[in-house]
């Protein structure tokens, strides 16, 4: 199992570097332009469209939290959606999973190795991105004193990792239960978008307040307080708990799955030979 | 060949919703034999292999390998098996050498490096390139090497020579023969009936998901039907041999070729009045047997 885990991580080293440095670049653009745009953004801060996407432009801290701490994790989550649904469902679609499950490993070992590996890859990407963005913040000259230190930015970015882990495990679960990669990726993408906008809309419309609890983003702090108070432990526990539940569900479904058949659980598709 | 049973299926059935995969399949493969598995596309060959390997779960029935349950003891069983899938898919950007190393690393048994070198040389494969750079035939060679390199007790091959040139096909058959000579077992699913006839001890014939015949290759060929060429003294009339189980294949004057699927008494009785100068038995190939089972006028091989 360990060798499969190592292989899974090794096979993604390009993704680790590409996404890690890509996210540094992304953060660099948004962090470095802020001092120059601060006054212009003040006049736009009350626009609903910004509230819809959760952007708070009134202060450096608010901007950092609502832009850098949202969009970098969102990009990481997009990678996790692509990678997790490609891992089981995608490998089954392209036929490589058949050979892996014919190896002397239990399905539990295969799934565990892949889940740990992909979680590790997300961790490496986020470490690279967080360190890079912390350095950029340290290098940028901001006239007024701010409550965001490079270390604060690093820890705040790292606190988004549980969110990525949840998406990885849901991706595995969908890959184990749905007929193919495309459907798994579509369902997870829709869920992710609904989760993101659901949280912001619920924040704007009082009557929709209760649906906040259904959104993953409700358990990820993107307000200025994260730079001073850090992430809520309860939020991290909830997200890790959700990830654990979906990992167990993925394990159960993967054990039962007829590999290579590709169909809904109640009607496992056509006969291939 | 030993009497030890390596593969045993008991009423093994797989359904995909309303579709039939395989139905009440009962077969056994003994240690040291090369068992051929024949059937047209969609008959259930690959489904059987995948079910035995626990890639697909049976709807009912069970399979045991080395006396172990295919579902409960899957990992332990697969430690003793290597498998070449019929539709081999490889990681495009992975080097063949890395792929082979990966497969070895996922198993407990150590690899005999000198045997791997020997295999690569015999098959004619340079493993230093990426998968996407190989032709279809070369990818199949990688699969063949992967299947044989571990020297497993049971090798399951699904169309192993598909896409290979005749020389490499011959090498694969030699490898199968060597496995047999070492007392190991091969389960071979193939459409290439010449290779099945060349290396298999027994064959199972599957049709519409049901195993309709399991027989030694030699017995199958000899018992299923015979071809007789009779040289008559005087030419019999066209309807002289309208007998059940006897078919006139060709006629050249006094020389007639018959296909007979029952005892020869009735044919001899009808032939005697025309004077028999000579009778020659013609060899029947497994391919002809197969066509008798599955051809357009198939009668399940019972009344050809």
C-alpha cells in the first residue's frame, strides 16, 4: 500500500509545482495591486455583486480575507475536484484501475493509499502557495499599518485545507458510486458552486440564513478575524468530520463497485464481453 | 498435471440489471494445465475472468482459487496470480520500466531480475520509453511481460496475442508452454483458435453466458465430428447420403468429402453399394469445431 501511495504522489509532482507556484502568482497579482487600487475600491465596496461573491473592499484586512483567502482556496478546491474524480472514476473510465485492482491489495488499501496521497498533494500545494503568498505580503509596501502579518496570512491560507479534504473525499465517494468520471465531476462542481454562492446569498437574505449550515464555506472563516483569532477549531473539526464520513462512504461503495462496468449502483450497465 | 483444483466456480452468475453476464457457470481448472476459454464476443468470457479476480462481484454463486474464496480472500489470491486484461490500458506518460517496477512493488514476492531481462529480450521490448510512444503491439508486449515476469502460480490471460506480430505470438505460446512445463497453471481466453489448439489441454466453450462444453482439446476435435473422404468405385447419385448426422461437404466425381457427427454405420451401409476404394480421415481444427458451435447454422455442436 505504501508503494502505491508513493507512486500516487510521485505521479503528481508536476501538479504540486504547477498549482503551488500558480497560486503564488495568483496571490501575487491580487496582493500587489491592492495598495494602488485601495481608494478606487472604496467607492465600490457597497455593490451587491461584490457582496454576492463575498468580497469586502473596505479595509486591507477585509480585502485580504475575502479575496486572497477565498480565491486561492477555491482554485485549490477546483484542483481537488478534478483530481479526486479523475482518481477512481477517471481511472476506471480509462481502464487503468482494472490492472490496479488485480494487484494483491484490498480495495480498502487502494482507496486509502489514493486518498492519503491526494490529501498529501493538496497539502504540498497549499504549503507552497501559503509560503509564497506570505513572502509576497512581506515584500509589498503598504503605507498604513495593517493587522495581517505574513505568518498570519500563511496560517489563514493553511486553514482552508480541511475544505479541500472534504472535496477530495466527496470526489472519491462520487467516483465510487456514479457511473463515470464526467458525471462525478459535474455533480461535485455543481455542489461546490452551490455551496459557495449559497453561503454568500444566505448572508445577504435573512430568510435564507438557515441554509448557511449546509454550505461548506460556512465552516471556513474568511473574515478579518482569522488574522487575529485564527481558524475556529470547531469549524476544522466539522470539516474533517465530513471528510471522514465521505471517506467511509467511499470505502463502502468502492468495495461493492463492479469495476469496469460503469453504471448506477442499481443497474450496473451493459455487458462488455 | 496434478489433480489439485486451482480455479473452481460454483453456479457463478453475474447480472447487470436485466442484462445477463454469466449464468450458473461451473468450471474447474486443475493445477498445471492450460485451460482455454472460448466464446464469441459478448458470450461472457471477460466477465468470467473479472469475476474470478473479484473485479466484478457475482450476483450469485462463488469462485474459489487455490481453495480460497475470491471475494473474502481476494488480496491473498491475487498475490499468487498475474492477469493480462483483454483491453489493456496503460498510463500514457509513464515509462514502461517504471510501470513494471510499480507492479513489482505492489507485490510481496521479489522479482527475478534476470528473468525479466530475458523476457524483455525474447519479447523484443525496450522499456525505456513512455507508454504513449509505443504502438498498440508494443503496449501489448508490456502487458505480456507484466503477466509473465512474476512467475505466478496462475496466469490469467485475456487475448494475450492481440495485436502482436506472428513471431511474438509464437514467443507468447512458448512462454505459456514453459509455464505449463514448470507445473504452473494458465487460464487463457482467446479468439485465436490456432493458439488455443496449440497450447491448451482443455477448453471451456461459453455461449450466452453459459458454459456449454468443457472438454480436452483432443477429445473435442475427435468426438465432435469427423471428416471422411471416400473414394467410390462408381459415382453415387446426389441424394444417396441423405442421412441425419451426415453432411456432404464437397464432391469431385467419385471422390466425396463427408462431415459425420455420429457413428459411421449408417454411412458405410449407404456407401457400400457404390464400392469403396479408399477412405481417408481428414483432420478437423478447433476453429471448425468453434464454427460448428457458433456459425450461422450452429446447432450447439451437437448435430453438425
